[in-house]
C-alpha cells in the first residue's frame, strides 16, 4: 500500500517550504501527521520521504534556490524519522 499524505502541510516546490505554514518542509505539524500514518504504513512513509529527497535534489540541480548540500537535504527530510525496525505488518506486506 502506498502512503497518501493526508495533511495540509505539504511541500511547495521548488522552495520546499510548507504550503500551510511556510516553515521548511517537513514542518513540525507535517512530521506529526506523517508519523501518525507511518505507524501503520512505515515502509510507505519511508519510500515517500526518500522520493522527496530525490525531488528536492533534482529541484536544486535544476537551479532552484537552496543552500543545502545533498547530505543536509537527506537529514532534513529523513533525519527525523525514527530508525526503528519495520513493524510486523510492514514485514509481511506484499511488495
């Protein structure tokens, strides 16, 4: 199952600021809402965030404003995610 973000706190591209509050995305409310979904669909949350890292790096490579290095982008988007192992539901879910 693919995660479908159900929050107003979405990234605005190419700035990657939150569309709802203007903070750098993922903002604090966005992280909470994403984490709530991630308790059920952890693998999907990680895949979604990894795709955001790639999109953010692509936007920066395309000449859009950002002062972040690739490693800082990765840390910003994925660094807050709890590194705990997959749940039993994730481990048995079909790929």
